C-alpha cells in the first residue's frame, strides 16, 4: 500500500475474482465500521446476469454501465463517511472507471488466494448465478493492483475476522487525525 496519508474516510471496494469472499468480507467490514454495504451484483443489468448464468464471460462493453452504476452509488453517498461496496474490479481500467464515476477516493481491498480454494468456495455456494466454469476466465482477466494504486492485498486463506482486522489496521495506519 503506497498512498499519501489522508484525513477523510475513503469509499472501500472489496475486490477479487469470484469466490474470493468479496461480499462476506465487505459485509463484515461495513458492520465493523458501522457504514452501509452495497453488493455490486445488485447493479448488474439482467442481460449481464443472464450471460453469466449461461457461463458466458462479460465483455468490457457489458461491464462499463455496471461499473458506472457502482461509482455513482459511491458518489451519491455522504462523502464524509465511508461506504463499502463489493465488486470484482478485475482490471486496472475497471478500478479507474469506478474511481472516476465515484468522484472521491476509493480504497480497494484485493482478496486473493489459490484456485483450489476459490473453486471449492464457488462449488459450495447455493443460488448464485456465477458458475464455477467462469473462474478460469476471471483468473485470466485479473490484474492485481500495483503499488501506485490505493489497494490493500489480503490472502483469502485467513479467516474473515483476520482479513477484516488486517484491513482495519491498514486503513487506520493510513489516516492522519484531523
């Protein structure tokens, strides 16, 4: 994490490929911070959900309106308070698009781990539209955040509570008291 200190709370996006725990970690993080949580899946148009349900990977053109909607949801929240949103944000250009649409700083929490763990988690989910067959497509697409991005990388091999503690610790070190 290579970022200038700040005296305001960022928007926080839990990111990673399918099965990385974006929603679970995001919900727990929002709960701990006492702030709203939004799941990026709620912003997908029906056509995207239908495509993914059929095992067809989304194209960048499919994603642009979805990413803009996520950024708009961040922008429409009180900028003096954090909000936590889950979103795959697989490519740098997607993260940049969210930040631009949000119009405020966004910290990304990159949840990463072994393919076997991701596949096991996806296989145990019930009622989710994303099939395990799309995992390879996401792994081929993901561009891990680089040192010049506002990002914290955390292993999904840790428990949810351990992940949240690490994220909260990193965020606390990044804030300058007002």
